[in-house]
C-alpha cells in the first residue's frame, strides 16, 4: 500500500485531468485528479471516513481498486464518464464456475484487467436485440481444444455456450481459428483467412504459452491485436493467458499491450497457479494432473475452469448492461510496438499456384503445401506481393535439410540458422528477405534432404 501511495504522490506532481463533477471527484473540486486517488487510497486504508464519490465501482466499499480507477482517470487512461461504467465493474464468481472449485479469490486474481467494456456492451446489446453475432477465437493448440475429450468440453465451446445460454433467441456463430503448435507470428499472417473474413463480433486471443519473449514475437502479437481492434465493424477483443507447468507464460510481454489499449484480460495462470499442489506449485486446491493433461494442455476440467473464468467477466458485463456505455472510443493512433504486420498473407497450396514447381511436388498432408524429397536443386518459383517474406517448414527437417533462396534474381542465400527465427512446435520459421513493397519473385531450391514447406508469409 505504501508503494502505491508513493506512486500516486509522484504522479501528482505533473498530472491532472479536468472533468465535470463525476464519481471519482472525492475532494469535490469539480475535477478528477491524482489527489482524489490519494484520498480514495486513504479511505481504503481506513485513514479517512467513507465517501460515496470514492466508491466508483458501486459495491458499497472503497478499496484499492477504486483508487486505481480514479488514478487511471486522472492520468488520462480512461474518461471521467467511464470511471464508474466501462472500466470498473465488480466481477463475481458464478455458480457455474464454483462447480469446478473456482473461488472468488481466484476470480479476483484472474481478472487481469476489466478494461474498457464498451465493445462488449455493444455486442451484447446487439445479441439482446436478436441480431445474429459471431464469436471467434484465435490461438494455439489449447484454443483448438488440445486434450479435451469432446468437441463441447473445449474452453472455446464453454464460452460459446455462455453466449447461447444468455441470448437463447439469437443466432450465435462460432469460429475457431486455433492452430496447434503455432505462435502469434503465424497467427497474424493467417488471421484474415482463418478469422477476420467472418467478421467476428467478439474475439478471444490466446497465445500465452505459444509465444516467447523475443521482440519479433511481441511485434507480431501487437500487430494481431491492433488489426482486430481497427476492423471497421469494431469487434470486442479479450486477451487470455494460459500457463506452462512451471508457471511461465508470455503474459509479461502481452499484458502491457492489452493495458495500452485498455482491453479486458483474463489470466488462467494468475487465477489457478497459486492453487496448484506440489510438486508443481505450492497451493492446496488442484493437482496438476487434475486440470492439465500434460505440460500445458487442459483436461476437460481444466478447459471448463478456463471457460468459466472468462464467463465470469462476460457475466459481470451482462449484469451491468443497462448502465454501461457502448460508445466505442477511437483506437489510439500511436502504437506500443512497430506495426509491421498491418497487411499479411499466408501463401499455401490452397490459395497460391507456383510459377513453377521445379523439383517440388504439391503436398497436402498435415496442412503443408509443397515438398522436395530428392535434393533436386530445380527451384520452386512463387510470385508474391509484399515487403517482407518468411518461410515455414516442418520443424523436424530443419536440422537435416539444406536449401537456398533467391529473390528477384539476386544472389542465392542459404536457409539456415543465420535467418532462423525459431524452431518450435511443428514448424521452423525463417526470415528470408525484406525490400520495397511490391511484386517479387522468390525461388527456393532444395539442395539435400527432405524439405516440406508449410507456406510463405508475406507482410507490408
């Protein structure tokens, strides 16, 4: 608490935000400032008497959460009009979540950020009016439903069921754009084909255990989030963070991006990890094997817990639907990381006909596209539009294959560890070339070993 008060005092030296007399104006001077946040913090610490103007979430008490919301308003993260509406509602554990052992303490930890709920409100009001909506999910194998025993025990289906149960007279479409063993770098290149063409009204993004902490993955994740946010139909976006069996994930890199845009975020890691029994954790509620089938993929119970944690936030918004604003704010024009994947394409056998197959043959097993098995140097030739081009191949072949490429008739460059981005999951990713945006021709030659290509990724 002392640390938070110190932060507030430091911010008070340079930050203020004028506003009409609204909730959060604790000192009654007609504006919401850091002084109001400090005063709310003192009330929360029972150093000053209760004041209704400090109880911005309207739950009958003044807590550090109220003070934080007032601070967010004071420094301009949210507007005074939204301080008691779109950004701070009380998220309670639902009875459906309690069935799986979820407690209020878990929900409190798992609600990383309630955030600006205007887009969620807009979608829910649309559904309440009987208008057709689409809920979409993009991520890795957990989103696919890895280790769930049936289609409808996947966490995505648990969330879909909430929408259908809550709006029984509305058609709810479901799009699962999960792809096993792939990071957001792959996701941002396939998102148009796999997700955005369906114009989803609600999008859940889950790459918490697929990404690592490298800058190129952060840029891909940030671009993916921004592309959903800037879609012309203004979909609601929620971020979701899973965990590995050592408690690690990419949340330290992904959460700040969500905070930058004030997005709703739910963390399975933060909610559940403190409850995991030894030898994995130090809690006393769940054994790891009870909720996770291997090192990361949930059991049916684990999927149910994930889905119901998300549903707790959805239910909280729905319970406050009559008082929350649906006015969507413009997406911030400045970006937290380079926005280099604003336009992307995944070139594969379904959408691309090579200029020449050369020593390759069309290969459609396991979603791959082209394969060379003889080491024939006769190149695969593909015409593409873009600025940057990358390659994805079968991960198991990365250590044994030898291959090279040329772009626009330039010198041959080996495809090896010098341009390897990462070899993980099913695929190895190589950053091949970057030049002026436009049409280019790439030639890929297999020199020895088997080379199985998933596809080319282009961006501009």
